[in-house]
C-alpha cells in the first residue's frame, strides 16, 4: 500500500475511522509522500457530512422548560401593560329598567349624631358628684385700664414750689381750677368766661375776658398774676388779679397749655406740640 495510491474505499474507511491500526499507519506513511492521495483525502473530507455532536441531557431539559416559562412571562407583561377598560356606562333606558327590576331594599334612617355643644347624659354616680361639687366662682371683673396722660401734660406738669416762685400747668379738662401759690386765690375757666375766688373756692366772681374764643388752660405764679391761653392764639394776662388784657401772639394756633414763673416769663404750647416762650410779658415770642 505504500507504493500504490490509496483506493477510494480505503480513503472512505480512513475518514470514517474504521481502519485498523496497522492499515491506518501504512496509509499515513503513504499519504505523507503522495500529493495525489493528499488531494483525494482532502476532497473526501470536505464532502463528508458534518454530524452534530450529541447534546448533554441537561441542555435538552433546559430548553424543554424554558419555552413555556418565557411564554407565560410574555403573557403577564402584556396583561400588565394593557390597562383594564372599564365597562361602558349603562344607557338611561337600561338604568331605569334595572331600577324597576331590582328588589326594594328598606332604607334605614341614619343614626342621630350628637351636636358638638351637646354633652352626653351623665350616669347616676356622675350626677351625684355634680350635685355635691360646689358651683364655680366667677372671676372678679378686671378694672378698666386707665389711659396714660397726654404728651403735653407730661411735658408741662407743674414743678415744685421754690422760694417765692412756682411753675404751674392746669388744663380745663384735667384741673378746672388755676390755683396760685396762695390757695385762697384761684381762677376757674368755663368756655370764654373767667371766674375768680379769693376764699379758696367758697365764692366766685366773674371777670370779663374780652374774648369769644374758648379758654383751655392757665398758670398762676403768684396770688395776683395769672396767664390764660385758648383757641385762635388767645393769650390773656392779669397782674392785679382783677382785670385782664390780651397779649399779642404770633400765631392763631389752638393753645392748650401754659407755664409761667412771673408776669414776664411764660411758655405756651399749641395742639401740635409746638412751644413759644416770652421773657418780656408777651411783647416778643421765640419759637422753640
């Protein structure tokens, strides 16, 4: 076999792995040196059918159960993705028919709901305790808050008396009487009227003011000297305790307060809080 080329039958047996060991060895030695047999063997190998290798049993089993599981998963995904379509509403005629054919169901009235301000009935022991408990004592009424004094009053409150001179501030609404350092001599204002008392208020005598504007406040630094102010820039002065003269004033403001130390020095305040001072009996005024 080594000198002659291999016949087709031997080549087929070789490809099918059916040659004996000695024959296979001789065929291999011959083919190693024979180009013709090498070409025939290669052509035979190319034309031989390819046999599938046998699959192990576990691969067959996996394919067998994997297919139904995949199908079930796909069905579940489709069921989740597609929303459930609600049934169409019944037509009016169908709804009336269903109401007519449905059996009558007795309607139970709703239970009475207690109101919020309604207290539940107390039990017998609770009633006894309520009857024995003392009645609550009402809290005493709180006193009404007293409003603070006005800014003008706080700013021009009367000062303490010193050697022969006292600065005083009286308002018709706060202190009706304008009291001098001598308690027996005092004045009282009512509208545009001035009244004077020399016996501590036991008797009063009216003194002509000479003005029609309402008088609001005054100050008496001595028993015979008194300053009085009022609406429309009115400033009055008496130095004998009996007669009054109007002092010139640079504005027609509503004057509400006055303080004085003598018949030449005084300071008046208007309703806006503006102050004016004089040191020459009202001949000149300085706005502060």
